[in-house]
C-alpha cells in the first residue's frame, strides 16, 4: 500500500484515467478468480475494487470498515459501480488497484480505480480495467443515508491534497 500520489507505469492507453492516485492495493489473481476461458471473471473485478475501497477507507480515515453484524450502526454501502475492461487478467498475475476519491457529496462520495497488471509470463505490464464507484455512508438503525462528518471529509481531502466537497 502506498499513500504517495503516484501512478503505476504501463504503456500509454488513450482509454486510461489521467492523473495521479493516492492509494495502492495489490491483488493476486487466484485460480478461483478465473472463468472457463482462463481469465479473471468479470465479477472478481468488483471484489478487487471492494478490497481496495476498504483498504483506502481504513487507511485514510483511521476507522475500521464497520460490519453491521458486529454491532456497528453505520457503514459504507455501494450505490453504483461502473467497470470498463481493457485487457484480460490471468491466473497468477499480480494486479495493482490504484484508488482516489474524486468528489464528496453530503452523504456520498465517488472513487476512481485503475487496475494494472505487472509484467509476467502472460505479457507486458498493462492497463487491465478502470472503475468508478459511488459510496453512501448508511445508518442501518434508521435505514437512511448519513451525513459524512466534517472530520472524515477533512481526512479525505487532506489525503487527496485537494478540495473534494462542493
């Protein structure tokens, strides 16, 4: 994991997300992640982004990702996600999910993810996918979205090095 704004270097791709990313999460493509064609199944990319989101949230806010089954009242829920696939990922490859928050609303925030593969027996380093998701801070007791506290907004903005709200 890294919190230094940077970007994994892969060959240029006009479909790539521009700019630097403030967080990295490394994922090994496991055999169980693959489909009958030998590629990481498209559904696994949702899990790769989910793992990166949780790591980002815990690192940046200093708060553990709350599990309602363990007595928490609030947690983040995924409201929307869009994944754009660029190149297949294969069993045994190492992917890096780079993440950044891009904007914060009253009860939600948006993140972007850039998934790259390291050079391996399957080929050169490359862009594998990009994703954008929207997360809502949700209160399970009231079954309503919760306002993102100012101190959390401040931590997210400090980590990203820019204003994200408004």
